[in-house]
């Protein structure tokens, strides 16, 4: 049974075809009890998702106000453009989020794909995972996300 007080369910998706075209998809925000009219980061290109065939792509879940303020998805792609490996780019974007002065700092999660099709993901919530599958794999695999703890202790969805 779904607890309406604890609804989440926003889904991030990144796909890359054999020609190197990359696309992101983010479902509309699954956050419960949103203010009427609140958009969140999900549909905002650069905040909730961003793709550029030349460098890679990223998409976010978590407290959208933070991803909007940091342009988080675009930041990950920009850091890869600047030469960072995908893990370093993700870590840098998580640090950007941590430096925000935000009384509602909360759980943040990012998935990313580099231009060569290498996936990685980051979170500030221990135990979070992500799923990926490439064309030569029979089945998807579920991997742990790189943990970048928030020094403020924020990790719950509404922590
Ligand atoms: N990022 C979404 C928002 O802030 C929430 C979510 O990831 O579920 O609207």
C-alpha cells in the first residue's frame, strides 16, 4: 500500500544510441504535497536534466529547488567538458549542492553518462543504487551510487 505522506517516484532516464546520440528523460516530479503550480527541477533543462552528445548527460532527483539553483545537470556535463572524469564531475556537482545555504537541504541524486557511454551515479543517501544496461548485456545491472555525504547531515528526502 502506498503511503501518501511519503510519495516519491521521480524517474531519471538516459539513453545513448549506437551513433552516440544521447537523450535524457525525467518523469514529472513525484514529490508529495507540492505547492499548487510548483514545477520542480524535473522539466527544467539544465536543472533536472541535460544532454549534449559532445560531452554526456545527467539527470537529477531530490530537492529540485537545489538542482535549479545550481543548474546541476548542466554542471555535471560542463565539468565533463572541462575534462573531468564522470565520477569527478558528479562529485563536484554534489559539492556545489552542499554549499547552498538552504534550510531544507535534503536528499539529492544524480545519474550521468559520459560521451563514450560510461554510466555513473551519485547520491547523499547511503544505500542508493542505479540501473544500467548496454547493448551487449543480456540483462540490466544494479550498481551502488557513489556516496557523497552532505556535511550538514542532509540525506532524507525532506531532511
Ligand atoms: N526533483 C523533484 C522535484 O523537486 C522531486 C523528485 O525528485 O522526486 O520536484
